[in-house]
């Protein structure tokens, strides 16, 4: 089958009739060969484009996976931030609770101090009333220092760091000298031990300050 186009017809002009068939066949083979080559080139181009498209699709998929991974990291970071915020809130609440406890403890200590002061004042007042009621002019029954003392126990109070919860208050009738001693317990042994120590200190002070006459 001869090609029917203008180029072939133009080439065939001036060729002898006996050669027209050979020339036409040669031209047809060349055209077919050209078309085959062009088809192969197109196929190769299509294959190359397909490879590029596939590579692009793989890159897109990889990018999508990276985006997903980034999103997961962001979500994890957000959760960590939320957890941190909750921990901070919890810490703030604990600090507030601690501050309230400290305030309550301070108020209890203040109340205990006021009770101690009130107890000391009551003892002083009681000693003064006893002195006024029992000491008559010229009577030196309570005149000797530390010969007679008044004693009372203030309780209950908040427990201190040292474990003390009571205060033993005693006051001398003659000098009106008061003293307050913290105690962990108010059983007979603890109170007697403190009074014994107090008496020993008084006797030692009297021996050092007031010399006894030589005999």
C-alpha cells in the first residue's frame, strides 16, 4: 500500500514509471519505520513519565507519612503540655493548701501564746490576791524569796516541733517572779522532775548570791 500524501507525490514527480513502484515501496518502508520509531519514542516517553509520576506519588506518600508523624508528635506535645499544666495546677493547689495550714498553725500558736499570757496573768493576779489576803502587816510568812510558789498548767496547746504540748507556769509569792516551762507530758513524774530542777536552781542561786554565815 503506497502512502497517499503530498510529500510522496512531490518526490515521485520526475521519476520514471518503472521506478515508481520501488520508490513508493522504499518511501512506505521509511514512513512506517519513522512511525514505528516515533511510536517507540512515545512509548518510552510514556514509560518515563509513568516512572516520574510513580516517583512523585511515592514522594507524596512519604510526605503524607511525614505530615502524619508530625501531627502525632504535635498531639503528643499538646498532651505533655496539658499534663504539665495539670501538674502545675495541682502544685499550686498544694501550695495553697500548705499556706492555709501554715496560717492555721500560726493562728493556733498565737492562740497558745495568748493562753500562756493569760495563764501567767492569772497566776500573777492570784499571787497578788493571796498575798493581799493572807499577808498581814508585820507578818513575814511569804517574805522569804522562793519559799512559797504558785503553780499551774496551761493546756491543751498545739504540739511544738520538740514535741511539747503543755506549759508549766510557776510564780514566787515574795518576788512575783514568773517562769513558764514547756512539757511533753503532765504526769506526776514529769512535773516533779521539773519542780526539782527549778528548786535546785533556786537553791544554787541563793547559795551564790546570799552567802551563809560562818558557824
